[in-house]
C-alpha cells in the first residue's frame, strides 16, 4: 500500500514518513506542487494545503482524476471555511495539525475503505505476493508455495489486511474496524478464532505472530525471517 506525503516542512515530513513506514506503508515524500504533479500514483495522498509553489487545493483537484486514490488534506488551517474548501476541492478527509498518530492511521484506514472498489477495478488482476503467499485480490484466491488454500470470506479479508501491512504489526483495533466494521469484538475471541484458523490453513511456512497487547504481524517464509 503506497502513500505519498506532499509536505514542504522537512521536520513534519520526516515524522509522517517515519510513522507511516512503521505502520507498514510504502511512503514517498514530495515537497512542492510541481513535484506532486509528476509523482507516481498512490493509494493515499496526504496533501499540505500551504505549499511553497502553489495551493494544495489545486493539487487535490488534479488528484480527483484518479478515483482509486484517497486524498487527505493535512494542514494547520482549522477554520470551518478552510475545511469546507478542502472537502469541496475533492479531499476525502481533512486532518488539522497537530494530530496524533492513532487518529491519522484511523483516517487513512477509513478513506481506504471508501476507495476499495475503485482500486480493485484499476488493478483487478494484480496479485499480492508476500514470500510464498500469493493472493489474487480480484479472484479472492490464495496459494502458499503454489498450493491452493481455501479460506472463508473473513479469513481472506484478514489475511489480505495482514499481508498488505507485512511484516509490520496490525493492531487489534484496526483489524476489528477493517474486517468487522466495529471498534469492539463482535463476540468473545472472534478475532483469535479466525487467526487460529488462518494459522492452521496456511501451514508452517507462514507465521502469524501475536504481539501481546497490540495485535498481529504476518511473517511469510518464517525460517528465513525468524532465523
């Protein structure tokens, strides 16, 4: 999952790149509107509205030609009319500096849900490969070492989420929100039960490690990664 950060403040940009990379995203940073115009397409773009060579709103308007790209305006402008202008220009969401990491990641997850269908239509046959795991996103097919693995709908969605963030940890809260649409577990140990089923079906070549008190991380081709 690729995120582009359009931010001219080096200190702010370094902080964003660090936390997003730690969350498992591929992050690319540009500092100007001119650089943004030639940047590669991303799944999410964070746009600072106060760019040195142009208005971030113009950048957002250009990005509206890419329906598969989610856009979040990131700015120090907190007045209501500024938020309205950003949303009317085409931003999917708006976050005001300073903000917490948890809030930023939650907003990214929310806008990714809104653009999921457009992304699937743009790259319908592009497989996701993590070690020996190959996930056909459009066909909803999974193989491990070339052997087909049959998963339920929830198991597939859970594996896909872990694979997209691998090898980083995905918190329980994010998993519950993304897969079950809830901030609380639908029933006792539902997530743990699905993790156990995935571990059994994927076999010993793939490790889903529990990070106690946080969540889970996917380690494909475990012998090489774990040592």
